[in-house]
């Protein structure tokens, strides 16, 4: 018998559990830990609320979760309730599937001003993550600046641009829906420090921007390279460029003449944030430095030109990537924002998968091969039957420490209550407070 602990119940955690079941069948016991009483990590707290089709992948995890050789051990937090060393004492292998939940720091003056948020916080807020429920972003100014040219920047810009009706059928939480419905934001500027050929935005997500009801995206034609220059690009990037070219219909409309409801989403390329300026502790403008591309060993780099200009803005969301949260005594790769590992192995007995292993890149599906390859390593590193106590040992420790463990069947009760509380047409109304989740789990 093998006893495996997976820390983190997002896609990487569940794909790894699925791989363990494939590898050992009834000869393995897998416990999947999560700090929250609810499973599925990024699917619940990261994927945009209007991307329900992506969230349906959780059905696949549910079939793994319901296998009797797998347990969900919710509401148990590493560092608070037990340590990695203690887990290693109980289980043959500990696999960190803790993702990359922290924002990469926006290292410019003024980044700590009020109403300046990292995407982990802002996305966590509109997705009802308990940690960010009290963020209270103010959407009372005409202009918002979104920093970064990846898909998270597109998610944030899209949600800021939506009319209340466009949230129908989504599971956006009530507090965020109410804030978006009252929003005064009518101009969203997306800053990219490099050019259109260097974007990390994918075509499907750009297409969604083009399909918004009251908003229109605008690219300055002067920012686009000549069309022939797109030919050598990878096929997806070429498709993305086709969208940007479609958005290049001229300068953004004059805000004074625009329909009061209309929202303009402006792409500003070759534009690096230089400083955030504030008044009374809150952002009032972003100072931007015009850049030019310089060729470097890893591809074109943004170099400052010294030319500065200001964008008056009352909200800034920095979507410049994420990083794993370091854990004491576990080697960490600062530059990659992940645990130091070789193909998922931190050391024999301790592994990492998903964003904790690779850094915050790739699609949800990229985590599946990751999980399978790490389970192969566990199989080759460790003999069968190390004599660890596994589940029984953890259960004894949980009782001794009076941990309020939430099981998968408890989560199903939470889910049932969330579905019952849903607004018309919405799949669920998420609980945003851990105490409410635990209360729902305790109901008979
Ligand atoms: P990302 O794709 O790595 O994009 C980060 C962006 O931030 C890049 O444009 C980067 O520019 C820019 N940036 C980094 N540091 C900066 C700085 N100091 N100043 C200004 N700009 C800076 O990260 P992400 O958008 O967070 O997405 C993470 C992963 O999740 C990606 O794989 C993404 O595709 C995926 N995702 C997918 C979906 C979807 O499929 N619908 C939705 C959301 C996220 P440089 O290129 O110049 O470094």
C-alpha cells in the first residue's frame, strides 16, 4: 500500500490523484488537502465567472474525488494546522499542488496606493475567494488601467467592461456584481510594455472582447507592425494579431461625445508603467514610459525611451503574472516563482506539480501530463510499503488537534446550498466566508 498526500485540490492536485489511481488502483490511498473547505482551486477562484464551459472540467475531478481510495481533506492549512515535515512523517510521498496564488510585485513607486490591486486579489474578489472578499475596489472613476498583455489582463478588462446583463448565466459573486453594476468605468487602458507581436493573449479571449455588447476595443494602427511581418509568427499569435488589426479602426472616440454607457478598451503598446501617482493615498494617474524594442538573447526586450506621459485613472489592476508562495525549508526558485525542482522532484519523497512546479504558464490541461509524470517518479523513487500510517495517522493527529476537517460529502452539501441560493439563471451563489461554508457543511 502507498500513502500519498497531495496539497492543493485544484486541477494539478486532482490530475495527480487520477494518475495515482491509474498507477496503483486499490493499492494506493490518496488524501488531497486544501486550506479552504471547498475544492477545485483555480477552477473556483481563478477561472473567470463568465467562462462556465471551462469550469465544467471539475466534473472530471469529481469522478476522481468520489473514488473510495481518494479523500478530500478540506479546511486544513499547511503551516497553520500541520507542517510539510509532519505530512512527510505520515505519508510515503507529499506532492505540492499549491499553485501560484501570489501576485508578482509591481515594483514601481506608488504601487501600494489605494485602489491599486494585483490580479490575484482582484480576480479572487470577483470570484468570491474568502481571502479577498473585503477588497472593496472603487469603480467610481471614468478610467481604469490594466497592466499586462496576458489572458488575465483580458479577463479583468472584459469583466470591467461588461454591462450588468452580460453577467447573466455567470457565477460572479453578489458583492462583485453589485460593484460592477454601479461602475463608472467607461475607459479601460490595457498597457503592454512590449509590442503586438509579444502579447501573451490568445485568439479566443480576444474574440470575446470583440463580442462585448456596449464596449469596443481600439488599437492605434500606428502601433501595428506591417502585415507581412505577421507571416513568420506561430499560428495562434497570427490569429491574435488578426483580432488586433480588426480593432485598429482609428483613435479612440472622444469621451465627451461618446454614449454615456459606451465603454472603450484601448490597447496601449510599448508602454511600461513607470509610477503610480496618488492623492490622499489613492491612485489618480499612472505615469507611463514609452518603450522601444531592443533585441536580446531571449527575444525582444522593452527599453525605456525616457518619454513619459500620464493616464488619469481611478483604478489600476496589475496583471503581470503570479508566483508560488514559498514554504519554510523547501527550496524556492525566485526567478521562476516556483519551488526549485527537477521535473517535479524536489527531493525523493517530496514533489510538486502544476504551477508550483512550472510557474504560472499553460492551460488547465497542461497539468494532466505533469501529474502523470510525477506519479511515475514517485513509483520509481519509493519502494512499496514504507510502513507509514497514512490516513489513520492523519486522522489521529486531526482529532488530537481538534481540526474541523471538511470531507468531500461535506463539500457536496456546501455545493447544494450554493446552487439553491443561485440568482435566476446563475449556476450558484458562492459562499465567500469560510464560517458560512462550514455551517452549510454541518447541516444534515
Ligand atoms: P502571462 O501570460 O505571463 O502575462 C503576463 C503579462 O504581464 C505579459 O504581457 C508580461 O509582459 C507582462 N508583465 C510582466 N511583468 C511586467 C512588468 N513589470 N511591467 C509590465 N508588464 C509586465 O500571465 P497571466 O496573464 O497572469 O496568465 C497566466 C497563465 O494563465 C497564462 O498561461 C494564461 O494564458 C493563463 N490564463 C488563461 C486564461 C484562458 O485561457 N481564458 C485566462 C486567464 C489566464 P512581457 O511579455 O513583456 O514579460
